[in-house]
């Protein structure tokens, strides 16, 4: 299993290289964002450990550019920042997991193995549900050719629904995928954002594509 570590703290990078090597991983290390972006684009990895605070390009920019280039390698973000908005930003840009320093090496290895088992399935460049389209790379949403401006959180929610078009998506699944597994804010946050989405992608176009399935969750459908 080949892993790329993009970490500017040389001592930590050395520890990760040795520790992961001892666990059977083949580890490449980069110390700045530009070098990490090049390595992740030009080489095949089973997973990437990506620090956020990097010289050259920060981890957010590296992550965003990799997803724009349709590099879907599982990415675990590693950072000293611990705010919930930092985690949300990482997930919205396409991160697969997140650990805050200081961290348990045992937990890091367990999460890394879980990401690798899950793999990196091909993701379509554009999602379509009826006349509604969402382009993750360009961060663009259109309905019947008309651009729709969404906030980052609205975009992430719509993307998750469209990834599972025609299926009922549970609220717990939405919280884990779009917010944070440890989110402890207002319990009606999903209903609030579903309302925001409807007012932007459905109501102006006379559609009812975002449906509430009572007691189960939400569904987006081409039948409106």
C-alpha cells in the first residue's frame, strides 16, 4: 500500500514515514504544497495524508486542485487547527477524513486502513437529475441552463443528495457527510438548509425535486 504524506514539519514527517513503514506502508514524503500537488497528480497512491498549514500551497488549495483534476485518491487531512468550520471546509472541498494534532498514531493507522479499504471509486465529472446539473470541479449548479448561486454548505448538501439521486438519504447520513460526525449544533439544521435549497433550485423553476420522506430523510428526484 503506497501512501503520500504532505507535511512541512520534518520531525513529524519522519515519524510518520518510519511508523507507517513499520505498518507495511510504502511512504513518500513532501514538505510543501506545490511538491505534494505534483506528486499526488503524477503518481498513484492508495491514500494521501495532507497537512493544511503548508508552504507554497496550503492543504485546502492542494485538495481543491486535486479534486478539480479528478484525482479521487482518499485524502486524510492533518492539522493543528481544530475548529468545526475548518473541518467543514475540508469535507466540502472533498476530503475523506480529518485528524487534529496531536493525534493517536493507532487511530491514524486505523483510519488510513479504513480509507484504503473503501477505495477511490470513479466520481462523475457532472451530476444530473432531470434538468438540474451540478459540476463539482467547477463548483457550478445549473437548472435548465440557468446558473444557480449556492453557499458552500448548500452546494455540499445538494451534491450529496445528487450523488444518491432517487434514493432516500437519512438525516444521520447527511450530518456525517455534509457537516461533521461530531456535530452537536441545532438538530433542525438539515431542515433549514433543505429549505434554503428548495428556494433556490426548485421554487423559481416551478419544481418539487427535493422531497421529504417523512420519518426517513430526503430524496432528490427527476420526477417533480
